[in-house]
C-alpha cells in the first residue's frame, strides 16, 4: 500500500478501479444496444444519488461535489423523484429497517433518526408494510423483528432491482477495502472459471448458497447473543460464461 501514498499513483488507481467497476454496467448496456447518451445519463443519476444520500438536505454541497451548477443538480433531483427510481425509494427502506433492528428493538423515533438520509414518509410507509406482512411486531412502542430469515427478492422486477443494488454495494465495499484499505482479513473476492455439466453446476450452486446462508445465520445468532451488531456482507454470483469472441 506504500505506493498508493504517491498522489499520481492514487489518481491512476482510482481511475482504474472505477473503470473496472463500470465494466459490468457497460457490458450489459452493450447487450441492450443502449445509446451512449443514455448510459451517460444513468451514470450521472447514480453519482447524484450517492452524493445526495450523504447530503440529503444540502443540494448546494451536492452540486459542488458533482462539479455542476445548482441548476443542473436541481434537474438531477427532479429526475431522481420520478417513478424510475421507485426501487430505491420504496424497497431500500425495508432492507435498511430490518438491518437496523437486528441489534434489537427500537422506537419509531430512533428508527427515523438512524435513517435520516431517507424521507420520513418513506420510513413510516416501510414500517407499516413490514408490520402488515408480519415481518415486524410492535411491543411497548418499539418495533422488533418477527422472524430471522426474510427475503425481498421475488418475481417482481422492482424488488430484484433493489437486490441488485445491494449486491453492487457489497462488491464496491469489497473493492475499496481490498485495494485502498489493505483489509485482507475481512474483505476478499475470488473468481473461478471451469467446465461442468449443467446439472452438476446447478447442484453445486444450490448447495453453495444453502451452506453460506446457514453459516450466516449461525454467526449472526452468535454475534447477537454476545451483543455484537457489527455487520458484514457476502455476495456470491453464478453464471454460464460465453465465448465473447464468437458472440454476435
């Protein structure tokens, strides 16, 4: 990590990391044959969303960090509120609330304060949804988890989009920890490419996911019993690999 202290190296490294992280996005865009203008527009929106999340009530600061005028930031703000971003405004609060409550029951006021980057109406609507579906229960004016295992990924594509957002967030954090923080003890990423029969690969995929899920439940139970709420995340991906040289 010593070389990263050199400003030139740090600038080059940051650019190379971002370029690499964009690879999955641009490969998908190419498959959709999406015009470059649309790809650039989506990148602008993603960057705006991240900065606004950190500065939810300071559009001037967001504009400055974007390197754009306040007027341009206002245009991005208007786009962000459109229905296109419903997965971020409707589904994300559900996941953040359940993550917050893994460390114990909390009042509505405490939840709203902890999720101050979210709109109050979005948090209250998420609490009502979780209560109505039996995933939370309310006792003595506090909300707590009703079951240990829950998933928001189903055949509804908007829920799947939120799951994808979470996966990308985990990958981004892993890259930051491995390359810039030098954390090789609790951050890691591995990829293997190999030949397999489809039925064997499917069996391996299912067994791997089940094992990781069971392990995650076990270590979380141990941590919560000891009063530890430090959170970790795992993203695992399986896919057939095509020969891109022969793809049309």
